[in-house]
């Protein structure tokens, strides 16, 4: 399919105009996601400190991230429905309040149980951010800008990851646990003020259909929204693309990367931190490339996603099977650079779900898609922790869990790809017919 054809297909009647105002409003929403990711990934640089502070083993340590992701994944469909019904600003406001309280609670928790509750609260608030930002992008920018806008949102999230890797890690060392985490929670207050002052759900003249005019509003409406979204093969393909691509880097950055590099590979904390930073920087660079490629050539979506999965599997296999006790530094550098492509590849999942669903179901469809990677991450975090305890901290065996989930995801992608492509072509033809019959 040519670029021109896709641009024409993406421009729908009533498309938002974009422009500077759109960039300003969308940037405020993205700043909320930026802070949410700082809080989400803060445990990644504090995993060893948390184990010492709460006197827990690898399995108990992984429970922090597992519970956080369990709440996050479980909230995706409810949040999608909330965004479709209530709009972006209300959902984001609630999200900011919850994840800020969660981060502050984590700073002040005197016990493992209270710390777990705080991470769950943080995960609940975090769950409300990304889908809201995606919805904000569809309300303020033309549809043809969707892939690039989504990748830029992901880029902002990785910038938040970079802040937690560089800034929060240093604060932990210099000022200690409580001051570092409590001080970082002030960022939530800042974005709450910005959002209250400047965020709007949509531009003037592009108001969504009033809720009262929509069919139903009770449990039947909710079930119908979920069922119609799931019925679209593009939504399911988007979920499995997100599932298969996101989790290797998420697991590495969220918890197990630093212990793996320090305990299994013999690196210093400083060197391990540099490699985690490399993952984030590579993610940001690749995100810009993937966004441009997908925006111009939609046929590149699946090759990019599957290529990223193949490269990730190859580098993990090479690292884990290296015959010496420690993999060479150059191999670890390449591994981290390739892991940086996982985040941008996971964003491609939304580029399958977006054209498969009408505007009134975008939040619900995005929520279903976004569950994929977090379910995979949660499963892998748990598996790695259990395997480390069962094998006496054998990271080679523990990280082999990555290959099992990749194989599952690829099998589902291959099963759904033709059906989703056929359905998308049918929608494209129908869209052209409707556009031809729209009165001038």
C-alpha cells in the first residue's frame, strides 16, 4: 500500500487539525506519563536496596513489580472504558493523585506489606496514564499522525525511565531511600497543577458525541464495548504484538537488569547503570525511526515487530549460552542496544488496533492491546524470581523464560496476521466509499 493511499485512508471526516495548540495540550498529557514512568521504573534502580531494606529474597523482591504490573494490567480495560466515557482529563487527574500517593507511600513504608500496598496504588494510577495520552493524541491530531504521535509518547516514557536510571539512582546513593522517593513524589504535584491549568480533552469544534446520545451506559454497554473491540482481529493482533515485543526490555529495566549485570556478569553498579541507560537511549533513538517508518509504510509494521523479536531472542541466546563465566562487555552492549528496540516495537501493536476500531472504542481497544506486554512482563518477572530461588541464583536458567513467552507470542501473531490484514483492507475500502458519498 502506498504512502499516499494510507494518508488518504487515515484522513477521516472531522479529523482534528493538529497544530501548535495540539502540541501544547498533548505535551501536558505526555508530561503526566513521563512522571508515571519515573515512578514505575524507580524500583529498577533500587532493587538491591529494597532487598536490604525489607530483608526479602528474589521471589519476594519480584513481588513488588509483579503486583504493580498485575494491578496495571487488570486496570487496562476498565481504564479504557473510563476514558471512552469520561474523557482524558478526569481519568488523568485520578491517575496522578493515585500514583503520587503510591510513590510517597513507598518512600515512607516501614514494612514489606505497606511497601507492597504502595506499589499497588502506584500501579493503579500508572494504569490510567498511557491510554489517556493515546486518546488525547487521537482527539488533537489527524489520524495519519497516529503512529508517530504514539511513538513520541513512548519516547517520553523512556525519557522518564532515563531520569529514574540517572537521577534517582544518584539520589538514592547521596540522600537515602526516604528522601529520594519522597522528593521524587513532588513531580506528581507539579504535573497535576499543569494539567489542571492547561489540559483539554479536545479542540473546539471537535467535541465527541455526548454520552447521553450513546446507546446504553450500563453493564450491557460495557460488555458490548469490550466484545466489539475484541471481535476485531486487529485488536487481538495488537495485543499479541505488544505481548511479544515489550516484556524483555521491561523485565530488564523494571527489576532484573541491574542484579543480572552485577551478580551474574560481575559488573560494578556504575557500569551496570550505564548499560541500563544504553537501553533507554537506544529505545529513544529506535522509537523515532520506527515511528517514521510505520507512518510512511504500514506494511512495515509486522516485519519490524517480528524482526525485533528475532534479534532480541538471538542476543539473549548468545549472552546466556556464552561459554565463559561472564559474557564479554561488547556482547552486553549489543544486547542492551537491541533491548532498546523492544519498546518502540511494542507501540506497533497500537497501530494494528487503532484502524480496527472506530473513535468511540479507541480507549477500550488500546486498553486491551496494552494488557499484552504487561501480562508478559508480570509472568516473566515472577518466573525469573522463582527460578533464581530454585536454582541458587542461576541467571542463565532463569532468563530462559524469555524464550517461552516469545514463542507463544509469535505463534499467535502468525495465526492472526492474515485475518487482521484482510479486515483492515475491507475497512479501507468502506472508508473510501463513505468519503466519496460525504456531501461537500
